[in-house]
C-alpha cells in the first residue's frame, strides 16, 4: 500500500498541550526579549528568562490629563528613561508586574522607553472634559503635615481644625491648569501612536468605582497574540437553535472543518465501513448509537490532518457530561464553547412549522418562508421528528444535560440565538478571533 495516500492522523494532545502551556506565547516573548536585549550568550539568557516565569505579570501605563497637582521636575528625557528602566528592572517589578503613572509625557519619551526594552501590555488613557479637570484641580487642598489630598467640593474633611490646616498646592490656578492641558492635548496623539492597539480611552468623568471597574476589565483582557491559533469550536444548543447554520458560516469564512456528528455517522453507514455496519441497525431503527462507537468515528475525523491544521467546529456531540468526558479523555478539547440559547416556544415554532417539498427538496416554513404556490404547499411533508411532541421531548433531554455540561466546560460563552442568524454569527466570530479574557482572581471568569 502507498502510505502517503492514507489519511494521516494527528494526535490531538499536541495542540492542546501547546495551548495549555502557552508554548507559542512563550516562544514569542523569548524572541522579542532576545532581539531587544541582544545578549552575548543567547542560550544562557533564554534559560534565565524562563526561570523568571514573569511573562504574564501586568505591565500597565496609566496616562491622563494633568489634574493631580503634583509638581514635576524638569529632567532630561534620556535620564528619565534610564531611571524608570532601572526601577522596573528590580525584582519586585519583574516578578509582580508594574503600573507606570503619568509617564511618558511626550512621544520622544515613549520611544526612549521602548529603546530601553520597556513595553507595556496595556495603556490606560483617562479622559474627561477640560472644564471638569480644571474644576477638579482648582479645588484641591493638601494637608502639609501628612500630604493627604482633599477637595473643597468632593472630599472636604469634617474636622474644622484640619480644614484650617489645608493649603492650596502650587500650580493649580485655572491659567496654569489650562496651559498644562494644552500641552497634554498636543502630546497625547504622538504618545498613543507609539502604543498602537495597546491603549484604551476610559471616561474619567464618572464615579471612581465605575472607572476602576472599566480599567480592571481592560487590564484583565489579553492582548492579541501573534502565536498560531487553531480553532476547536463546540456549538451546543437546543434543537432549532441554528447550530448547523452557524457551523456552516464559520467553516465557509475561516476554512475550518465542519464536523456534524450526525453527518459523520451517516457517511460511515453510506461508505459501508466496518464501524458503519455496526451502527447501521441503530440508524435504521432511529435509536441512539452507543457512545463508544460515536466517539471512535468522531475521534478518527477530528484527528485527520485537515482538522489538526485548519481547526474544526463540532456540533451534535456531546449531548451530556458523560459524552463530554469521553471526548476530553480522547484528547479532543475545544478551546471555544458556545451555548446557543433560545426559548422553548421559539424552538417549537421553528421546527414544528417547517416542511419539505418532496419534489424539489426545498425546505419551507409556514411563517418565515411559506411555499410560493398552492400546489407546492399542498404536497409539503413534515419530518416526523419535527412533530411538536417529539420536539418537546428533545428539548427536555437538552435541558436535562445543559446545566452539568456548562459546569464541565470552563469559559462557556452564551449567545442569544433568538435573533437574525448573521447577527449571531458576528457575535460568535468576535469571540473566536479575540483571546479569552484573563480570569479575575477575586471572582468567576468574565465573559
């Protein structure tokens, strides 16, 4: 036999291991740092880099218009960059991450930071109308003993003795604040051009906790990685939720393999393969095929070269947590899981009112796509599986396993499938091309 003509099987564990341990991300970071630092001994440098284990610590720059009241000394840009580089190179910053506030103030400073090898993952730009910033600034008062900052409108102390001690900081008059705002607006476009696709503007003219919540959400998001990504998508939902259509749209746009469990079984029966002969009696009697037979056929399909290199979108399996566990034990672990949600009455309406023309094979729907002519309408036939009672039974089966299946898979994304299918597709697509958000250590994962 010609071995090259046989379908090649790729172990699914390879891609799963690479993603779980961020192999491509680590390689990308190592190459970036190697080109920035250009060490004399690259091998030892890479060994030391791996020992640091700090690729995922936060590196954040917070920028915004002047409203802090702090006096900044005039220090040459190169010296500023060197001082900051030395501070950020210390052990606490390399191990725990860092937040750099109010610097860089010019594009030249931003470029000098990058030359020193300082590259933030997130740049937070706090934005507010100038009139609000001026009001905030001219109302500031400082306790000269403790250095605590108060505000005559927003944070005025109740202690009369403390009120008398407070002094007005230097440089907060309306004219001085206006000049600093003018300088900020002149420099900020050039600074942001130095950090393309890394910055996000956040409205600072709102309650502090709302600002913090938006900043935290942005900081927890993962930056777009250049590492190769092979989508392994699982679509799960009740009958009538549009899984087949969404799988087809994804497969067409991104050239990934559309793997329908039902179609895989039918092809095996049609090809009269060894396993196809085993499952043929179940198909003919409309009985559920044993999980071990289904898993073998799906495993063979998902391990082929096209699925391993292009990715796949699977629907129709698993239906419950036991099947999901079998799929995972076989090494076929999806990296995106979507639950297509629709109300039961919508599912019944979508399925029980659809019929097929036995002559042309066209499918029609009494509400959404009625037959064009009376003679066509009169010969339409309903699939017995679409009878309302049978649809309700399938819905009951879906609900019985949905909750456990959601607990089994992490980072499930719920999609409102009761809307235009192309709107649903756009939402699914946006979640596929963007990295999943980081987990908030204080609570459940954000979606």
